[in-house]
C-alpha cells in the first residue's frame, strides 16, 4: 500500500474510534486526495481546535471555497460541533477527518 492509502486507513480508524461510525471510504479517499501533499506535513495535516485563525481558515478555504457554501454563523457552529465530537482533549485532529466530517455534517458529498 502507498503512504496515502496507509493514511486513509488511519483516518477511517479515527472516524470509527472518535465518531463511532464507519467511514464512507470513497468519500474519505476523495477528501484526502483533495488535500494534496498537505497530508504528509505534520503541521498542515492537523487542525488546531483552539486556534480561531485556524478555524477561520477551515471555514473560508474549505466550506466556502471548496464546498461552495455561503458565509453564515452556521458554518462556525458546524466546525465547532465536529471538533467537539472529535474530542477537545484530542490534540491530533487530522485535517482529512475534520473535512470529511464537515462534508457529511453539511451534506455536501456532491462537491466531490
């Protein structure tokens, strides 16, 4: 298996462990591929739930630009909801998992 396939498997396990659900592997693969080489960079591959600037970046670059959503308070509420489910004590919030869960939270699977 490639390094990306290994990471996708790791993300699927994280979804099962932290969210209690089985990942849609097709969607998870597409979300992961969409992140490009950032998944291999330790810093870029994670989302800091405590950093407001980071959360704004997720909102602007992913929800608005990638998923084509309109800016509204619901976007940040959705991000915080996903991060809360991921666990505030968990410092390793994988960007691919967060984006996958946001995609599902807002029912935007069609963007892929």
